[in-house]
């Protein structure tokens, strides 16, 4: 999946999210239409996407979003698309402790996740308000 293909998937999901309800659990017909959409039937990279591959990619995007969202609201880190958790000398020990518990966060030490803003528009943040 290229980045362009991923954005096409997220755009399709966003334009049809009302059909899935609050939990964004889409029916089989949705995944069939998704795979048949112009952008995913003729992807920039690889073979045409199947309903199953679209659904599996959506599940992985949701999982990654939860990891990055948790990181973005964790004390001691300032998450950004450009720098991820922006770990430096001053917070390296905090990062090491965080990654021991949250192993999936490791790729976002100093690099953001390109799809975070798009996913934030689809899935509410689990971050507790600090106010």
C-alpha cells in the first residue's frame, strides 16, 4: 500500500462513515464498494485492493492510531507529525520506560505518523482532558 492508496482508503471511509455508526464497523457491502472504488481498484502500488485487504488495512490503521494517540497524550512527550515523540537527551530515560510497556510506540520516537490527523477526524481521541 502506498501513502496515496492509504489516503484513498481513508477518504472513502470518511465519505461513508455515517453508514457504519459510531463504532465504524462496516458491513461486507461497504468493503466490496471500497475495493471497487476507482482509486483502490487501480492503486498506485501493487495489485488492486480486495475487500479483505481493505478491511484488514483499516484494522491495522485503527490499531496504529490507538498507539499514536496514547503517545500523543502521555506525560513527558510532545507528539508532532514532524518529530513524533521528539525524544532527546532530556527525556530518553522516560522514553525507554514508556517503550518497555508500549512496544508498538517505538517507531514514533522521533518520527510522526502520516495518517494521525486523518484518523483523528474519524476516531475520537481517548486522551483525557487536562483541564
